[in-house]
C-alpha cells in the first residue's frame, strides 16, 4: 500500500476511472493528490477545437482554470466524505509537464492515470501525455487502459447465432 498517489484528471469519465485503481493501492491513511492541467493554445487552432485567438487567450484561461478547480474540488469533496485525505491542484501548462512537475513537487510515490488509447494520426497530432510521463520517469506510473463501453450492437455481435 502506498502513502501518496497522484491522479491527473481532465474532466473525462475515462480519466476518472483511474480513481478506483488509485484508491485500491492507497493506504487508508494515505493522501491522494488530484491535478488538472489546463492547456490553452496561444495561437489559433483550427479543426479539432473551437478556434482560440490570441486576444481570447486571457479570457479563455480565466474561464477554464476556475472551472478545473471547481471540478477537482467536487471530486475531492466526495472522496473526503468517504474518509480520504485529498489535495487538489489545477494549473496552466502542458499536461505531461504539469503531471511530472507536480509529482516531483508533491513527492508522490506513484501516478495513476488513464490513457485515451489514441493511435495513428490522432496520436501524432495530439501526442501521448501518458508516453511523455512514462519517459520522464518521475516515479512509478500505473497506466489504466481505455476501455470502450460495450454497446447493445457490440453485445449482439458477440452472441453466437442459434443453431450454429
């Protein structure tokens, strides 16, 4: 069991799946640090995100950072009601850099994070935060693979037809 675990969260359900895994390796008296890295492009980006222009940078930053803090505090409140010790930190920056720096700053024993499972062109365009964290080697990193929920269609495809 570990005394201090860091879990990066980005607001997605997938990222939150890492929480259960982190809690399973955390001592009952251990500390959980939840972080969120807010990355705001400082040049216009077209195609994958709503365009953010340079004059919008400050407004976007001022909107997103309080939202990230509120999001983390909401999760922390739920965990604290269950008896866990939780610290939150939302900051601006490249997610991989933020995760590594905060892991070192807080002297965590492990990072538990989910991977979005991007491949091909998406991985090339967006990079892999998980790979960057793994390559930085700040401490042991537990990677929770992405799991697509089974839809009704997927479940039906897996059934063996009657009479087969």
